[in-house]
């Protein structure tokens, strides 16, 4: 399955459009990761725990989008957009949300 952020794939003609496909992932970041990320924010540096969670959420969302496209008979998804959000959950931490959307197509 070809996945592209561009509206077309170079050298390939789009033969059929199947419409919008999407995938979402919401993952919890536990309180210890939140605590260490807060400390790292104060002293500087990267938060490996959050980076890992974001990668996992992105891969999950893209995987769900691809599954939806395959079920429609598509062999590519074009115009892919990724959105990232942090959702605060009271005093217990936060959730990481990633959504991926694009247009499922058949290319030739």
C-alpha cells in the first residue's frame, strides 16, 4: 500500500477514487512518564517516553487508515494528513491522540 501526503503519486495515474479513509489512536501516558517529562521540561532535553508513545500512536493511526483503504479495494492513500493532540484527563495525566486521514485510490 502506497501512502503519500501529496495529492498524486509521481508516474502513476489515479484510476478510481474510493473516498476518505481515516484512523485514530488515543494512548495514555502514565503518571510516571508525565512526571519525568515535566522534570525534563524544566531542565531541558528530549522526552524519549513521549517520543515513543507518539510514534506508536502515529503507526497505529496510519495502520487503521490503511486497513480501511484495503477493505475498499484501494492500493494507495493520497493526501494524507496527520494531526496530533494532547487531551488532559483531570489530575491523572494526559492522553495522546493521533489521527490520520487521506483519500483511498486505485492507481495504475
